[in-house]
C-alpha cells in the first residue's frame, strides 16, 4: 500500500484560503462560518491512503466491487471487505451502508450508490439521489460517533455526472447538514478527488457554500513577513497529489461480482455521455460508478 496520510496533514479549508490555494471567490449562498471552514478539506489524493475514521466508496447496487475507486477500495481493504458486503443484500441508489475498513488505514467504509446521470428513481431526481448519498453517509458517521469522513467525487466516473454539477450538490448537502446542527461531532469532512478536473471544480465552487471569513485588520510589514514564512512552511508540509492516473480496477480476485440484467426502477434519459460510453464498450454505468 502507498504511504498513508494522517488527518493532521490534510489541510482545512481555512488553511487553503490562508495559503491562497483557493482564490476563486464567488457570490456566497451562505454566511461565512470559521467553524465550518475548519471542518472542511479539499485534497487531491488516493482515498485509500487516508488515515481517517471513514472513507466513502462510490459503489454500485450490488456492493460487490467494480472498477475505479470501488475496485481500488476493495483491493486495498482485502477479501474480508467483500465477505462482509455479501451479507448486506445490496443497496438502493441514493443510499449507503457501512462496513469495517479491514486492511485500509480508515476504520470504516461507507458504501454509497450514486445515480447514473440522467436517471431518477421513484419520483426522486438525479440531484436528490446524489444528495442522498452524502446525507446518508454523514448520518452513518454521526451514528457511529466518528470524527472524520472522506468523500470521493461520487458518480463523476462512468456514471456520467458532470463534475461541476456533482461538486455543487455535494457542497450544498454538506453545508445544509452542518447548518442543521447534525455534524457538531464531526471534526473533518474531506472532499478527496483523484482527478485534477474534480479538484478544480471544488476550488471554483467551494466559496459559494463555505465562503472565506473576513480577513483580520492590516498587519505591520514585519508581521506580514513572519506570516509569509509560516505559510511557506505549512505549504511545504502538505501531501503531494497522486502522479499517476487511476487504472481501471479489476473485480476482487477471489470472487466475481454479481450482475443485474435489468432494473425496473431506472428510467434512462437519452444522454449522449451514457450512449457514447455504451457504444465504446465501456463497462455499464450500473456496474461501475
């Protein structure tokens, strides 16, 4: 396994603002909140390396492994994860289930089944289903009295959800959860992106939902120099992002994933992304988020 990353090395949003790593500040939809900004992190990293209480898996409905982050998590966790997943009876889209983390540095894995872009289920829109993944995962974390949780960019792979739209759903749902007072016990909520495109969208959009707190009064020139030196030291300690693109993950080696030939709950909309993926021979979106 790659070197693990402790929570103490994952920068908070407050620190990212202070280091000017996020400079795209947009018209906010919520009031600035320093406490919330200290809870939020945005990082580009392999989620399987994070030493946190729980990581979220972008799973499919079978919960029996697949490609992308799903396959990577199953490989890193070892065969016991699949054994436990087989006892869960699958999971509905927009919902999640929790298991142990086994060989992962994370204590738990929360398996969230994201929607295929352009689909709905029983009167729920695609946005509501994606929001449900984030809310139900947070509820699992609070129910287990966990302190930290890391999310991947759910549904933005072969499920075809545009990264910009997906990150706004995620940011909005997390902010609403915190506004409702349900996340007081959570010390860190991490948006962990593997691809640069996903991290870029979070950097563009985060200020709408978690705006920076007003800066302090103007400092003296010597104090500014001290701040610059301190910020440079902090920046040098941030973990490096991954340098290789994720390979398409295979199924867990010792067992094959169960497949579903049809799902009456889904009504596919004619989306070019989904159609194009199918024509190109890409794995079915129902099998790999």
